[in-house]
């Protein structure tokens, strides 16, 4: 370890650490754009200026290694002046787009101008015009005028995905980010470039112009898209969920997540959800009040002797535990568990970075719960089937096929589902089938165990469907004969807002 002082505070850093890393360790402010802890050092923005041992020459902190005994500061007037000049230079051609820019509210340029800039620009020349809407690929749009050429996005495609789509083209103030011969930016991690872009130059097609970021709140969670279990933040407000971004997790996903994981919030939003308990009668669905639904469930479960539970690896450790306990207490009945595994052909595949073929967040949790699985043929001979459907139908290619098979069983069905299964007019369920709204991972707390065996926590965020239940809550209602009060949304009359700020690392 090396000892150094930063702005008068002593700090110990491992040998080989850079001066900017020492600043970050000490949580001392330092201006910077191009440095990112997940990428190589470019040293192009020249904003991370520091003075070392009172020397006359300034250094950039990202490309200077700490030496034992170094005295480093960015508080002297000479450093502050250099940073102000650097900022002025970056903003020469930057458009005054803040009122219409998606990055506003979490923009590194806004934040750093307020912290380190605040100069009066003396530029009289007109700004250089560049292309405002460049379609870079399936998910990303570029506004060339806003780009400050930090090269983070280029280094990401060179170093992380190794797909090399992006480059800097042309010279001087005509330099622009682009793709070679307009080939699309279409790797499976392309939206990370939007996250790391310190300005609003790269925006996500899905999120742009949808919400102002200060009207969003966030909840920490785990992506349910595959068994990697990337750490994420889910952004939401009373209108629903709007975006998902990765959170640094050294053990799992580093700084990144895949594009597919970003779509997961879509199955949570109201338009696709089952919102109340429905009962099928004569190929039509009728709403059931809570009390009638409970009577119906009690009758069905007390009469049945041979119950099958169709289970996937999309539920929490706590839900599996509740299921196990519930089954153990029903000594007088036969309970069979049938494992519904998706994508068996590609289940064990891995793309070498993050994406796994096992499209479930909790396969380890399900297997560790110790269920004994029976062959799917037991479903035919059961007199009641409880099916907590997979939360996200998109990752179960045979979802519709399975629903159809279930509908054809000559048995009482109790389906717990996130998606509105009653909208599939081609599937006719037997009379008495119950469709019960299920909570998503964003609406409940609990744990998932990822492919490495790492137990990770999910936090309860915004509840989109008030009447939705977790599997454990449904089982408890059946067991004790009453509903646990479903979560009620607090009504808010005004827009919710939160204090946001640019995260540059
Ligand atoms: S588009 Fe964004 S990340 Fe890429 S070089 Fe420009 S400012 Fe940097
Ligand atoms: S790699 Fe898997 S867990 Fe990570 S973001 Fe993608 S789908 Fe989600
Ligand atoms: S030059 Fe150091 S962060 Fe850009």
C-alpha cells in the first residue's frame, strides 16, 4: 500500500492505483469525463487536472500513478483555472439543448459546469452544426452535436463487447462518433454505451422522450432475465416502470448488463397485466370478489386429494420455502411437483460475458429447495393443478403451448399469473378455472440464488397491480382461510419528483 495526501487528507491506496482512483476512494470531488473504472484510460478530456508536490506542471489524475508520499491537490487556483478552460473548450460547440435533452437532470456536463465551470464564455463564433438524429442501431440514437468525444462508447465496443462497431471519424471540430460504413451498432450490450455517455449524445430509443428523470424514483433489484442475476436499478413513477440500468457489482456483472435485461420491466406494466381474480364459466371470464374467490379456493383445495403443482425457477427462495411447508402440512393428500424448465436446448449456454441460456433468476434456489419432481404425466391424473406461471412469458417460448395443454386437462385449475392469460381467446379453459393476478419480482421482496450460488436480495418497489399476490401469500390464504390485505397504493395528487444527479463514476 502507498500513502499519499489528497487536498490535505491522508489516504492509503494499493500500489498501482491512479490518482483519480485515490480521489474516488476518499470521495473527493474531481472533474472528469473520459475516465471510467470499467474501461482503459484515454486521457482525452483533460479535465482531471491535479498539482503534485507543488510542482509547476499540472498532471491528469487518470493517467498518473500514486507514489508513496505524494501530495496531490486540485484546489489551487492554477488547477481550477485549467479545469475552467477545459470546460469552456468542451462547451464551445455543445448545443443549448438542456430543455429537450433526455440527459438533463443526470448530465455530467451540467453537473460539472455548475461545480467547476461557472465562467462567462468569451466565444463569439457560431457553433459547429452536426447531425442531430443518427440512428446507430436497433436501440441507440446519436446526437452528434452533444458528443464531447470522450471516447467511452468507442472503448466499450473495443474492450468489453469486442465488437468494434464505433469509431471517431473526421478531424478537428468536425470529429464525430459513427459506425464504419453505417453498419449498425447491434451487439447484445449496446445500451451500456448510453449509460456511460456522460452527456445526452447517446440515448436509448426505448427511453428517450418518455420521462424527465427527476420524475422517476428507483429501486435496487436483480435482473430476472437469466441466471446471471445482474444488479440493477429499476426506475418508476406512478405511471409505471420506465427503464432498467445496471448497478456495479464486482462479483456478478461489473458495470454492465445486457440489452435484453433492459426490456424486463415491460411485462410488469399495467396494460399487459392480469388485474383481478377471474373465474372461467362457459368460455367467458367473470370477476370474483375476494371472499367468493377464497370460498372457491378453499372448496377446491379441501376436496382435492391429488394435487399437482407446476413450478418454474422464476420465484423467490421464500416462495419455494412456503410451497414446501404448505405441501408438508397436507399429510392426507398427494402433492406432486412438476418442473417446467424453459429452453432445454440452450439452458447451459453462455455468451462469455454475462448472458446465460438459463432464462430464470432462481434455478439454484428451486433445486436447493429440495422438491422431488414428478413426470409431467401426473398432471393428467390430478384433480387440482396449481400453476404459478412464469413471470415473464417472453423467456418461455412454449408458454402458449403449455397454457393450451393446461386448458385441456380435465381437472380444476388454479393459475397464478402476471400476464393477462384471459385475453387469449383461442384457449378455452374448463369451467371453474381460476386466474389469480401474481406479483412480479419488482413488487415483492425476497432472494434469488444465481448460477454461481450467490444469494441476492430483491427489494419491493412500486406495486403496479394492487390485487396481485406472491405464491407464498396465496398459499397462506388457502392455509388460514383469509386474505392478507393486498398492498394499497398511496394516492398522490402531484407529480413525484426526486433529487437526481449525474453519475460519472
Ligand atoms: S457519444 Fe457520448 S460516450 Fe461516445 S464519445 Fe461522445 S460523449 Fe463520449
Ligand atoms: S445477463 Fe442475464 S441477468 Fe444480466 S442483464 Fe442480461 S438477462 Fe439480466
Ligand atoms: S483526462 Fe483524465 S478523466 Fe479525462
